[in-house]
């Protein structure tokens, strides 16, 4: 197991890593290069790589435990926007049981596991990528580079373009949104990522525009 | 992926993109994409290589920075099943991680984020 935090500011990931006390390599990807190399477009997602360095499963949603949130009733009296977010989160597909079983099967059987794909299958099963989506990766990279070397304002036009070119890529959007919606000096990121004056999108409205929570993740194809 | 210019050495191009420029073409694992004109005297012409791989090449003129997008040769997020491990990932102490330390082992690489 190797975990990779997609965080352009490593200080945001470090407290979570410290709390987890991991025994596996727990890495931080400050440039989102693994988005490009492996096809991550949201979190959590995972790829499987065999002993020979070959991918045997493409990037797909990688939950292994059902969130208690899914079985809770939406509390009454919530502010309307929070209530809508709650309902969308609850509607995100849950494939955790099947995905966990598939991992265990691969751990036991390796290449003989029915879940391990051939090289041709794994390429074909990875997400489609258009020229616009490919360009979005370059735009996001330019934004990250300029955020780090020049300042946030220099990044914004490139991140706006990345969002417009590849709206299905939530890592590009959520990473950028949280930088402008988290109050100065806050110890934790703002996960609500609501409407803001910098970007046209925000979490709730973009999820609804994309078809709702049911369309939010790349579901593992395990059959 | 950020690149320092449009003329790169073979190791620089490999480190940036995961594609190795060889006389037979631009290669990752068993896959080689013919790319005449991309490699001359050990120098990769990124404008040619990018076109052959279907990688958008984007320039920020104000800051003179170049970036390459994802290869579109297969029309999928993965051009090849051969994993390319970047050298830029760090651990919580800021130390670079060498994926060679995991050679011969099965890996589940899980992406998460604090946001």
C-alpha cells in the first residue's frame, strides 16, 4: 500500500498522516503529477500495480469501508445548502464491499485474480481522454507552478481554464476551490467549497450540474 | 507537467513525461510511437514529440513557462499499462521517495487529499 496525498501545500496533508501513524509509504504529490500519470480525477481513487511494474487496474474509486454517513437520516433543520450537500453525498455510489473483496482476492491470487487485467484491458478500461482534457492537465500544471513560484493570482487564470476544459476532474477543482474558500489562518481546509468570487464553480452546484452524487465517482467495474 | 524548454535531453524528457526517446520512437514499456524528427543528437524536440504523442504543449508567455498535457495516443487516460513512477513525490518529512524500494512487490497506490 502506498498512499499519495494530492495537496499542493504539504503542510495540509501532514497532520492527517501523523494522525494515521501509517506503516506504509505515505507520500505527498504537491504537483498532482499522479493525476496525469495514473488518471486520478477525484479522491479516493487507486491503481493496482503488479510485481513487474505493470498496472493491472486503472484509476477507480477506492473506498474499502462504508461511511456511516450513508445510513444516517438527513438531520432536520439544516441550512438548505448544507442539506442539499448532505443528500448529494449520501447518493454517491458505495462499492466499498466489492472493492475490498477484490483487493483481498488480488492479494491472495496475484495475476490469477479475476480482478487483475491484462495490459490491453487496463488501458481500455482507463477513462477516456479528449484533447481538451489533455490540455487541462497542462493548464493545471502551469497554475500549480505559478502558484508556487509567483503567487496565487498568477495561477487563477490557468486553473479556471483547467476547470472549464475538464469539469469532470474534481481534483483540479477541489484543490483550487479550497484555497480560496478556506479562511486565512484556519487550521483545516474548508470542505464545503461553496460559491466564491474567484471561480465560477463550487462543489454543490457542480455536483448537481454533473448529474448529482451518482455521477461523482469512477465506479470500479468488478464484474 | 512543467518542462524547462522545448529542447530537452533524453533523460530530462523521460523524467518529465515517462516517455523515453529512442531511435525507434518515443517509448513507454513495450509501446513505441514512431516520431521522426523528435530526436536529434541526443536532444528531444518537444514540439515534435508532443505532436506525435498527442500531448498539448501550453506556454505561459508572461512567465516563459511550458507545460505538457496528457498523451492522447490511445484516447484513454493511460497510454500504456507500464507504470511510470515520478521522482517528485515526498514523504511527510519532505524526503523524496524512491519507488525502486518497492521493486518486485505488488502496489495499491491510493490517492487522497486533505481538501
